[in-house]
């Protein structure tokens, strides 16, 4: 039982380090963090819009999702490199 408790605590602490690293990267790269926030807001707006933006809605949402993912991966990369 102590072994399992130790593993659980270790996983939780590791997750905390990753979360702190991600927050630190957002603080170190505020323009990227702001871009992610703005893209998420734009995506929500497009998703809820009753029109299709001249047929570009689906492609715009897909591109926005890709940009959000890529920017998040960029911050994760920096966080990993900074921990070395």
C-alpha cells in the first residue's frame, strides 16, 4: 500500500512540475499565450456563428485548431528544453 501511495504522490508531483513549467513558459512568452487565448475566443465565435463566413467557416475552424495545437506544442517544447 505504501508503494502505491508513493507512486501516486510521485505522479501528482510530476504533473505539478509540468503544470508549473507550462505556466512559466506562458509567462516567459506572453504574446504566444495571448495568441492562444485570442484564437480560442475566435474559434468559439466562429463555431457559434449562424453563418458560414462565405464557405470558409469549417476551414477556418480547422486552421484555428491547428494553430492552437502548434502554439501549445511550441510552449511545451520550450518547457522541456528549459528543464534540461
